[in-house]
């Protein structure tokens, strides 16, 4: 019975508003057993019921299963090199409250102090309903919950110091948690084996196998940006030479354009890509030049979502004429003017490097689907033919006839990691509630 109650809670978490009849069918139990499960969880203030719309068929009407309004909650925390954000998340994924602050690369002690104040604020408001916390950070997290971020002095950070009294604390790399969120609530939903790649200040990602991220023996799996797919003459901040991330991020674009390494490679890259669109042909023309069909299908020939190739609604203004938006992963700093033609060449070169690396990972990992987040979304919208050509030419014959789709992530940059942190917190907490 305990296993079934946990399974029912997971079902409502994934699909708030599932009908009791559908829940019984999916659990493989009869109506009587389903009613008993729902009653037990309602008494424990975990679930509540609401009337379902009339079905027009005979029999007793079913009800909708929803999270209880007074039920347990989790905290989801996302910390980046630019900002932090703390959400209160209910069963089902709804965010009830949020606090955030930009810190602009402050020392860890300052970030920790601000976050602990925010946690205490929510504890005063929600009390013991807060049962767990999930934390997303910009670097590998060891099994004893210590952070080592490559691009800062945040090394050996004990993440349990953020909330020492937490009943349950889970943490992970932001790219890994973005992959988790994309699999559970985004473009990779339903894939048995999904590969997610996220380009920010470097490149990371994760393989999701049967719903779970592969984290490795030391919590450092998914550091795909440090595979030797780049230029061996270029030294990475991790100490190695030829890392793939140095060929596809903002530092790669700066190097190609003869600029110094940018302090904020994400903002710099978005500005270069936006500038490049002024010299690149239209999407329709790009498809023609590449010998591809009209853009009604994604890179693997599958119908895309109802949104455009980047997975986002069409912009309401000229992207090349606007500064990049400020987010938790960029400062929004402006910079010197860039020649559109040179920017277009640089973006094509980076797109080719991205496509070749994706092919190598597909050959090695055999995923059903590849999703791109962060700057990968921008590159996929700007130079799809460069990515697609390099991707297909690098595939083994076994993959080339039906390559795994390459799609833009459905969740925005700022949402993927924190949504994944919430998902991991709920996954750990649900078995303890029953």
C-alpha cells in the first residue's frame, strides 16, 4: 500500500488534476482500492479532490486529484555566478513565492549570508510545511554535497551550510538539473534516454536514463564541455587543452572575432549572435541554401512544437537592435560594435563545432533525443544548417539513417535549473510522506 500511495503522489505531482478513474487505471487497481488510497492521502493533507467535468457516460462521476492546499512544500534554490533565486514549490510544481537577488560574482560568504536570510524568511511564513530543499549550482557537486565551480573561487563549498537544519537537502549541477527538468516537464518528456546540453559560461549537460540523471562516481558526470572536441592549442580554465566548451561558448566567439575574453561570455555571445542575424539569410533562405525542406520540421525531421525553431515565440522587435536581456546567467552588459558579416562567420564556425560534438556524443551514448539549452537555443535558431550539416556528417551509419532529433529546450534559461532542483527535492521527499 505504501508503494501505491507514493506512486499516486508521483502521478499527481506530474499531472495535477488527473482523474481518480485514470489514476486507478494507471496504477492497475480497482475503484475501491483507488478510493481507499485517495482517502488516506486526503486525511494526511497530501491530496484533495475536486469535481470533474461531466463525462456524459453512465456510472458514478469521477473526481480530479489535486495537491492539498495545506500540504508539504519544498524550497528550490538556484545559484549562479551572477544571481540567486529561491522558490517555494508545491506538489505539482506550482511556485507559491519567490525571492531573488543579483550578486555579480560576490564571494561565497556574501552569497551564503543572503540566501540564509531568504530561507529564514520563508521558514517564518511557511513553518514546518517546508520539508526539503533542492539546490542548483554552477559546478560539480560531490556525493557529500560539496561544490567545486571551475570558473570562480567557489571550491570545497559545503552546501549544507545554507540550511543546516534541513530535514532533506539535495543538490546538483545546474546543467544536470536543467536536464532533469527538461525530461520531466519539457521537450524531452517521454524519452527513454535523453541527452541535454546546456551552453552558458561553458558547456555542461546530462544523460537522463529511465528518468534519472547519470551523475557519475564523484558527481562530475555530464561535464561534456571538457571532452577534447575543441582546438588542442586552446587551454581551458579546468587545466586541460582542447575542451569542447572553449569552441562553442562566448569565449570562442571572442577569439574568432579577435576580442579579449569577455567578463560575461553569455551576454557577449548573445550580442554576437543577435548581430550575426543581420548578415545571415532569413530562415527560409537558410533552409533553401542548405537543401532542406521548409522549416516545418525539426533537425531530425520530426514535427516541432507550435513555437519556432528556437522553441520560443517570435520576437516582437528586431533582436539585433536590442541589448541582450539580463538574466541570472548574464549581466546584460553592452559592448563595442561588431561587424555583422564577421559575427555571422564566427557564429557559423561555432555552430559547426557544436554539431560535430553532438554527433560524437550521439555515437557514444545512443540517446533517443538531444535537447539544447542556454546559448544552444540561440545557435539553433541562427545557424540550423551549420549545426545540422556537421551533426549528420559526424554520425556513424547506424545513426545517420534516423538521427535522434535535436531540439531546443522548452524551459527558459532561468527556469530549467531551478525547476530541476524542485523536481529532485520532491523525488527525494515523496517516499518519506507515505
